[in-house]
């Protein structure tokens, strides 16, 4: 027989077993898409989505934000120089952004410090956040995102042999001139490339009624997610057992002499270790959740250590408020408006087409599953699917699935 091999044993069959799941007999809703059901759906979606999109767009526009690029500040002199229009961006609600004076920058080569001076024409209500923004930096590269050791960040001692050739490669171990090997701590590409510019708190310059300057206090604590803090623990390494990554030599020029940094308390490091999904991103640097940032002139000093020109990127500081949807992001509102408007437009087109030249509809009682239910071949509560040979027979008797009644 066909189902048996030459030796008399049954041959393996690829035929699916006769179950409701594999034979597609599960309960299912099979709607009939007619003009009476489709046209109202389009209009309902449009009526719901368009107002929601306008509401989200309105909330996004009320977020106050300013961005100042300082990528090429180290090429300036020690005299304040106005920035070009493509180096800064203002979005202050209720203010003519074009009338705001241009930000200025100067560079002190002795201290490697960039001073950014800008005018804030309105008060910013708390909470106020300061971010650094990078462009053309691909933290989403597969090899980059895997380049860390979970156990090492958890505080466990990982020897050079444990790390050699692992996910941290090529920044897994350091070999000195005598051939001695020590692990990097923390190892991997993510930790080595951590953002290391130092940004000062904004200083309110010559406020009215106050001599000198006033610092707008912003905290660097509480900027990391609670879930990120759980990923890091104080290390069990001794200072002489490990060496800092190559790009950390500015911070630790003599290595870890006395103590090793507690990475679980370095929230800037925790923020950086949560990799971004797009090449243009911003990460939180500090915040103030209690005090109003009053209008006036401010200065921010940035010690420049992080090189972005080598990979064709830029770096900026961003000062922003938030709304109930988070930071300024008009994309979500625009998407809702576009979907709602498109649904209304399609609904109008289909309605005109239907009323001008309606399509003659068939009789749904001639559908194959309705025929089988009416004849008792299948259970009417089974979702209308064919059952066994009877279902096959039902499909053969009505293969087109839909016929029109004779007039």
C-alpha cells in the first residue's frame, strides 16, 4: 500500500493530525465586510484618532526645550562668539523663538573648558532636566551592545582567563610588557566609550537685585532607572588586580592605586550602560525637580574630553521640561492625526463610490460554512470551520464560497 514501505512498515507521513488546531476548526469570528460595517468603522477611527493626535501635539508643544551644540567649541578663542543658527534650537512655549539672542561660546585652552552662555527669556517650571545629546553614535551595533560582562558588573571577581575571548573582547584583558595579564574593570566597549565630558550646573549671571552670580542647583542623583541600579554591585576586586579601560586614563592616569570606583553609585555610568536604539540620542545628566529656573542669562562650563569629530558626530547640551507624555516629541501626535485624517478621507471616498455606483452584494447564506451549518455537517458554535470529510464535501459543493441567489 502507499502508506507502507517495501519492508512492510508504515512510512512517515507529513499529514497534520486531525485536531481542531491543525485542521483550522477552532472558534473564529469571520466578519462579512459590507459597506454598512466598513464605512462607519473608518469614520469612527478618524473621529477618535484625530482629536487624540491634536491633544498629544498640543501637550508636546507646551514642553520648553533649548539645545546648544558645542562640538567645535575647542576651535574658538577665549572671547564669547555667537553661534550660527544651525548650532542651537529653541522651543519655548509662548515666546517668539526667533527673537531670542543667539547663544555664545568661548574656549579656555588651559583648562580645556568650553563656556556656553545663553539667554532664557521665560521661567521654566520644575521639573527641569539637563541632557547631553550625541549624533551619529551607533550604540545599537550588535557587537557593541553585547560588549560587557554581567558577572563582573554584579561585583564578582572575573580573572583574565575567564574574560579572555568573551563578550568583552577586544577590551577584555590588558597584557603588560612583562607578559602579565590583568582584566579591565569594567571591561567591554560600552564602558570604555562612556561619555566623559564634565558639565557644570547652570549659573545665573547677574540676576537683578543680587550681586555676582547664583547657581541653579541641579542634582546628578536619581537620574538612573531603579532597574539599572539592580544590575550593578560593588566589586570584590582589589586595586592591584585590575586596570581601568584605555579611555579612562584621563580619570585614572595612574590606574586604581588605592580604591576601585563603586560603579553602582556612578549614575552617569549607569545611564550610559543602557544603550540607545538610534544613532541620535540624548541621555540625562542632571535634574532639578523642585525649583523654577528663572529667566535671565546663564553660563554652563563643559570640560571637553569626549571626541565626536572622529566619527563625524556632534554633541550638545539640552535643557528641557516635561509634560504628562514625557519630553518634547511631536511624532506621536502627528501619527495619530495622519491616521485619523487618512481614515476619514478613505471613508469619504468609499462612501461616494458606494452611493454613486453601489456594488451588488451576494447572499451570505450561500457561504460554504453557512451551508454546512444549515445541513448539520458541522456544529454551528464551532466558528463555521469544516469538520473532517463532511467539511471537505461542503467546500466541494460550494467551492466559490459565495454565490448569488437567482433573481
